[in-house]
């Protein structure tokens, strides 16, 4: 039997795939040789709006200027039910565009670069939290029918695969439809989600350290309401994480 050079075959198949489906940057759409798993070119990655210190160690909001991390006034006045929150990116520029395309243009393949970029940014911090499982923020069934998918679940599947954390997609439920938060004030957002969530399976979250996952955090009202219900059900620690967050509520 003639010798089969599998490495040569692999290179040939990879080259053929690049011809059929050339790797292009998800942001600038330029060709990227050796694109890897992210498919975002080095130039675009360098422009991504990072959340950097100083920031609030509770809600994760960044502060303007220099200095050390410290708890923000909002968290001092009204401590959230989650223990801490982190987002690697500001919700602006290319990250905002990617999230919009992912959520509203059915480009669900973008879950991979978004989730992997998040893990690059805050994966080390999350590992320090000694988490037990992932709970995605749920959509109401009417919104799920309309969109066709829950973006937090799709992101969670990627993160679960790379962290080996199990994900419970039915631990939390949204009990009533809510108005989209985007055009509401901070006070209106809190009222909009008040009482909108319940824990379906308390025994599975009791005593657990939970990663509560969503795509974007603005005022933190949704995360806070979800964390409140998880804590009521006996969760030990709730760490809120999103791909991006606004610089100010």
C-alpha cells in the first residue's frame, strides 16, 4: 500500500477550503491568511474598545482617568444581588456592530468570535471565581419565537465547551414579556424587569457558584433581578458576565 502523506492532504484540504470559503475578517472583511478561530484581523483587534482599570470591582463599570479599582457610588448606595460583574469590552464601535449582527441579523456564527474574545478578556478572572455552572439570562417564549434563538444560550455553549462548565438553560425562566430595555431610563429598566424571572430548578442552583451570562450590560437591572432570584433559590455566589457593557448606565 503506498504511503499516504496525511500532513500534505491536510494542507491541501485547508488550502482548498480557503479558496471555497476564504477566511475574512468579521469586522473589516479583509482576507486573513492563517485566520485561526476568531477571524478578526490584527488591525481590527487592536481597535476593539476594552474595559480597563480603574473599574468598580462589583458592577465592573470603568472610571475615567487613572487610579485604583474602587466601588462605585451606585453599588455603595444600592448593592446589587450579584457578587461581581465583568465585561471585557465597551458596547461601542466594532463590538457593538458584531453584537447587533449576531442578535438582529441572524448571523449566529458570530457567537464563536464573540464568546472567544470574551474568554480572552475575562477568562482568567472567571477561573479565579471557582464557578460550578453557567446560567444564561432567559428570553420570554414570545421573544424566543420571534428571534429564533437566545443569544445568551448560544454564547454559553461556546463558553461551556472551552471552560468545561456545564450550562443549565432551563434553570431560570422569564415569566412575562418585558419591553426592550434599550430606550428606557435606569428607573424604568428596574421596574420593567421587576418580578420577571423565576428559578425553575432550585435544587440545581442551591449552594452553587454561578456564572450568569448575557450579551450586553447597561444598568445591570436584568442581571440584578436574575441574581436576586438565584440567591433566593439558594445560590452561593452569582458572577455576572457579558460580552460588552456601556461605560455609563
